[in-house]
C-alpha cells in the first residue's frame, strides 16, 4: 500500500481534473492558483501515485443512440469461487454491461446495462445475460429519466479536518 501526502492544491487539482481531464496545465493553474510548471509536476506525481486511474472522453449515450439504461440484480444458482469466476468472466466481455458490482443483500451482482432501444435490450437479456453461467434469477429495472449522473468523486472527506496536508493510503488496483 502506497502513502501519498495531499495538500489543498492537490485536492483542488484532483477536483479540477475530474471535471475536465483535458484541461491544459495553464487552465488548471488558473483554477488552482499555481503556475503551469507546478501543475505539471503535481499532475505527474498524482498520476504516478495511482490516484488518477486514467483519462477518457465521456460520451452521451443518447447522442450515440443508446436510449435505454437498465439496472439488473442477478442471483446465482450456487455460491462459490468457481461459479462467481465463471459469471464474472462472461459478463466482462458483454460491451452493453457498463458496470458490474458484487453486492450484499438480496442479489449477488448488480449490473448497469445500456441498449439502443427496448427491443435490443430484450434480445440482449434473453440471448446473452440470462444465459450467463450460473444465473438463477435476474430482476431488471429500466431507467425512466436520468436525475443525476456524475463521474466526479467527492473529496471533502480527504480535506476534513481542515489541515494543510493530509495523507491517504492508496492500494493500487
């Protein structure tokens, strides 16, 4: 496990990078109130530490024809590493499954799925998802309206209590 010390500038920089990962160092410097060269050094350090997992362009699903978002609770027939591994490996190669979480509660897994329309969603569920290894039961919910969606992680817990610097432990993944 790696330990990195973050100061208030690092926190401001991480927040700014989450909001616009394509911003220039000069633009980030204006937000954080540091020079572009200081920003460059800090960005390199944050990237090298593993706190920044990567950079990506966030596409609008509706704009590219993915009008249906659904959430599926999956219950497996049996519980064990072999059953879970088979399910996880199979779900990992379905591009319409945007996220898959192993969860506590009534279900074993929770999936976020996108599809162009209800017909495509139905075919995906019937021909691929329901046939995944070990699936006993799936309950789906189709999103009617997006109320909130963000990729910006909260950083307030890192800044509290207010100190000039805060150390966090990061287990790279």
